């Protein structure tokens, strides 16, 4: 059945479109984008006062399946994505088994086919078992459908192995995503190193542990003349290093997560483990630098780094709690509240960070409302105010850093491959 989205403000940076118009969908594709389209038997979605955008492309999501279905499954994770206006996710490789070979990729592809309600793309591992000792079969991963590789959760410590990985990724035309952390410098810390860590008596994670590894990863990519993507940028120095590299012509892209532009390290003063993530929440100067980097284009993408954990892994002593927070359902609202609402980003700029740029980085045909494109669309109420409540979260795990926070802006309808999957 055809669907007609009627009278919304259509924001599509790929086509430099920002105007009140209609979109006709059929057979999973966008058929027409034009004013005053007639329903002709189509299901009509009235979008007056709404903003219609390409569905969000979240390039940093931990779906936990296979291996930790008690935290999240592909089904629950993609339902949470749909509730947040996300129509494509990149599933990170810290699963059990690790997607480091053809058979494991095939296993995950089968699970996706059986249970996903939005598009799930697979990120394979850089090294076997994500152990940093031996390269995975990167060509085999690409041939089985992986669109990126990463050892996310761990950095590849060996310069030699990382160099080879970048060279092979370049050959295979697959994006290499870096978790940039020198664990010799982060030294089992749990919060940002500084006044807050001292006040709380908790071990600190230095900014150097991030930005020194960002510097190294970019240097190796520059040497290999290979593209590289830096995950979850959290501190000022990393932004500065990436900006300088871009000016030199290095093929580097990067992402940050909503908690890094919406929260500071002061959030952990109550010892709430829902504010424990890696990299940690940083200082006010870092938050300002992240916002500036988003505004000036240094930071290309916004991704959730959705990291679900069970209550018995989170609702415990801060030191012992797992790192990470869920974010699929809140990334849009936090972006609208913190960036669009404050004038840091316009709507077209925000959609570019949330949809178009991640799709371009991953080289997937998403993030656009072009005629003939897949009908992956989010209809947004920019004025809707809502309270983040544990019991209302769709994700199987509830470890959000925004519980109790009032946000503005929410998806009211999400369409994936021409089917309404939320709303």
C-alpha cells in the first residue's frame, strides 16, 4: 500500500531541500517529492507542523546479540531505534561470537533477517576475537556484507597491526572505525581525571588516553593514505587534532555522542552509574569544544553509542558498574534540545549529522529523501516535550543518562523500507 506524507516541512540536506511539501511512498521506495500530491488511495499521514527527515543513521550501536540477549536483542534494539526515529544502525562487533570471520557474519545476518524492524548493518572486527594480535579476514568480512570494521571497546595497541589494518581496509574499500584509547594511560579509571575524580575518590581517566591515541590513529591513516573514522570524541584536544588533520587533507571523519555535548563530569557527583561511560563525561571546556566542532564541521556525525546493560551490572557501586548508556531513543531529543533549540545547529545541519553524514561515511545508500531512494523516513514533532522515564523506554535495558530529563522533539512516526514501524 502506498503512503502519502502530507504537508510536512521536508528537510533533506542531500538535495538541499527545506520546504513544505509532500512525499509519496510505494513498494518500499520514495516515488515522488512534490507539493499538493493527491492521495489516490494511499494511506495519508498528516504532517502539518511536523518535520520530515531521512531516518536517522546511527553508526554506533551495541545490539548485544548474539551472546548477551539478557541486555538487548536485535528485535528489542531495533524497536528502540524505531521509537527514536532511527531507521539504520551499525551493529558493533563486541558480541559472542565476535564477527571476525565469514561464519560469524553469516550467523548475525541470519538473526537480523529474522528479527530486525529497521536496517541493521554489520561492523566486523579488525582483529581476531578483538584481541589486537592478528588481523581478521577483512576481505572475507567485506564479502559477507560488513560495511565497516572496528575493535570497539578496545583500541588496537600495535602500530604495526593497525597500519596493516588501515592498508587492508583501504584496499577493500571498507571503513575502519577507531576506539581511540591508550589503556596504559586510562589505567583502569572510571571518571574523568581532575577535580571531580579527586573529590569523589575515584580513579581518573586522563584526556591524554584519548587524544594521544587519536593522534596516533590519524598519523597511521595519513601514512597509509587511508580513510579513518574516530568514534565517540569527548575532549577538546581530540577535536583540535581532527580539525588540523582535516586541514592537511587526511581522510578522517568522526562522531560524538549526545552525552558528550549535553552533560559534564559534574553529573557523576551523585555516584550514579548511569553517568559512567567510556570515554567519560568531561569538563565544561570539552563540552564547548564538542559543540564548536559540530558547528564548524570538524565533527561529522552524531551517534548514540547505545550500550545496554542489565540492572545488576549498572545498579551497583560506581567502581564496579559497567561502562555505557542506552541512547537510541534519546539521541534525537537531546540533539533537538541541546543543539537545535539553542541555535548551535539548524535543522538541516542537525539532519546532516544524524542521517546524511553517517551514511556517507559508511558508504551506504541511506540518509536521503531522493526519488528512488529507500523509504526510510522519520516524522518529527519539534515541539513535543517529553520526560525520559525508565518504564517508557523500549530498549530491554534502561541505563539511560537522561532519566528524569525533559526533552523537546520526538519522532511521531518512523517508516523503514516503506513500512510504518513506529507511530
